[in-house]
């Protein structure tokens, strides 16, 4: 990777994109030229066989285009890495060739990095002004599920990013130089966030367009590769070990909740009402203290003494409050309708844990860890929400 020259190197990975490749090249080059950004476009083609590479080659005399041909279909993410290996710019970018990513957004991302000290600029569907065009409910749920799964499996790396699944972004070459990028599948941004030295991020909204030409390359294989990629990154970043410790703490807290509930209810002749808040609070404190002193102890020296939004203990209670309330409501309902107090408490604990697992893991983990900073307008928006 030869970086340092003041320009942006845009990698366009392709596989059977003959219908759109020339328009992508023209629009991307026009947008960057208009913005005054010196650029090169690197088309990495996986032996398409439909003339994609040849059509890109035909534009060499008109635009700053290079074409890298690979044998076989080796995957989008590895195509990006191979393209970056021959890039010359101090900014590295990627954009899909199917026109679902508006090429004009690349100019905005490059400009955002040029005028700030951000390390990464991400085109996001999930900040104000962004969105998706004509997505059905099923597709929205799949996208939400994949995004949340990534943030849950890798909360220390992805928790502050609204769209870690984005396929269009710009990164400073210096923050990934020397990193062993070994992506699997098609989500290269996950690899960059997990292994790059990313401290500040700027997010630029964009509208994800429906595919106008060609056909989708996503299938069961790609979904499987995505899950395998998350698992690989969890081990590579050490977050799997933290997950084991975090899970054991949670299980021990469940024992505290259920055991204390049963013990206190026995003292007050089976009345669960006074026992519920005491048992839930005791479990919360138990979990907090073990996470504070064991699970995340090694990270505290890097974290602020006061977490974002307030002291860690207060913020922990704030994040866990919805699950705790549901825990109390379900436990009391079951206990007052003839269910054994211990079983009622167990049901409440399961519901509480499910809520935290499905919705709160990134927020909980960020209490003890340095947070990736957000630059620009989206940063202000996030601070207002915190």
C-alpha cells in the first residue's frame, strides 16, 4: 500500500456489473472532480465474464481508472483489500458498482475528512436525512437484525456507529496501514472498524437506492460468511473472552435475583411485593461491581472516570431500567397469580436478560470502554440523545 499522496483512491469491486459500471465510473469521477478532489478509480473485477472489466478498461483514456482482474469469484471484501494494496491516495474509499450507493456522496465523505480530524467517514442510512428507498418490511427487519447483531457481537468496536453495515465509506490510509485485514464475505467496514486505529468517525446521510440494473449477489452463502466473519472478529479482537466473563456475571446475577427473591418472600409469608425491588437492585449492583472490577477492569485505565452521560453506576442503572421494570412487572404478575415465587422470579430474569441482549448490550459495554467519537452534525445529534 503506497499512501501519502493527497488524493482519494476509490475501489469499485465488481462481479457481472456490465450494465452499470460505466455510469458508476462517470458519476464518481464527475462528483470528485467537481469537488476539487484529486482521485483515482480502481475497478477490481472477479472474472465477471460479461464484459465488466473490458467496459471499465475502455474508459481509461477519459478517466483516471485502473482495472485489476482476479481469477474466480473471491468476494467483495477481499476485492476491496486487493484494490487498496495498489492504491496511492491518503484517503481510501469503496463504493458498490450497482448504483445503489449514490456516487456523489463520496465527495461529501472526502470533504468531511479533509475538514476534520476524523479517521473514517461512513455513508449512513440511519442518521437524519438518510434512509432506504422502497424497502419492504422483511428487508428492513433483516437489515436491522444484521446491524444489531454486529453491534452486539462487537460492541466495543461498533456500538457508536449507526450503520456498521454500510458499503460506502472513506478511511484514512494511515489508520489501517500495517493492519492485517482478512475479511470474509462482503462487509469490509466491519474489518476496518475492528482492526483499524479508528478514534473519530463522521457519518454522512444518504438514501440507499433500489437496484436499477443487474441482479443482487446476496444469497445464503453470503449470509453464512457474514456470521462467520463476526465470529472471527470476535476472537481476533478479544471480545469473545469479554463476552464469556460478561455472560458468567449475568448468570450469577440471575442466581442472586432468584435466590434473594425466594428467601425474602419466605420471610414475609410468601408476599413477593417487597422482595421484588430489593432482589432486582441487589442483582444489578452485583452485576455492576463484577463487571467494574473483573470483566472490564483492564479497560478502565483508558475510560473516563465519568462515563458518557454520567457516573458509571448511574448510567448502568439508566440503561438497564427498561429490563428491570419488565422483570418486576412479570414477576409480580406471576407471583400474585399463584405461581411459585422462585419460578416467577426466574421468568422475570429471563425477560430482563432478553431485553438487555436484544437492545442494550452496546450501550452497556460502552459504559466501561472508550467510545469511538463522532464528528460533525451527527456528533451533536448523538450528544443530545445521550
